[in-house]
C-alpha cells in the first residue's frame, strides 16, 4: 500500500539533472505584519513509497488555524518500474493567509491520511530600540 514517507514545506523544490530531489528554504514559520496576508510562492516536496509501476494519487489539504479547509490540491504519480518510491514537488502559488496561528497541511495518498505537516503565521518579532 502506498504511503507518504516524508513531506517538507519549502520555498522551492525541483529535480536536478540527475533526478535528485532538491529543496531550497525549508520553513515552518511565516512572519506577516498583518492578516489577511498571503504566501506568494512555496512548494511541498514529498517522498511517496509504493510498489514498482504503481499509479498513486495524492491530495493536499491546507487547514486554517480556525479549523475550516483553506484549499485543496491533488495529483498523481507513477512509481518507476525499477523503484519503490517517487519524488513529488508540488508548487503552491498565491496561498491566502487569513489568520495568525498554526496551519496544517494534510497529505492523503490514495485517499488515506498519510502525513501531516504544519507552519505558523505570526507577527514579526519586535525590533529592539
């Protein structure tokens, strides 16, 4: 049965010329002077485990600190015939941030909850006088 081995929120994720997954700017905190605010660009990098040649669907849900779902996105990936895992880079563009607090990103693989990561939106730290 396919599952998510790990998920990381970062600024940018991509495969290099050797098909190695690269992540730039992993984070779990966002400073926002005011809310509502927004996250112009981010990515979620995933490692999906499964059987060789298996077709796997995945879904991401971003939940607001107040509980309701903020947004959802989905996709699919084929596990290579000679492997037991696939790397996924999922770009997020223009994510609204309506509240301060902890946002959850739920990862579902083949409609089964598989991983959860979070990030926190807070006001910027005070600058010493």
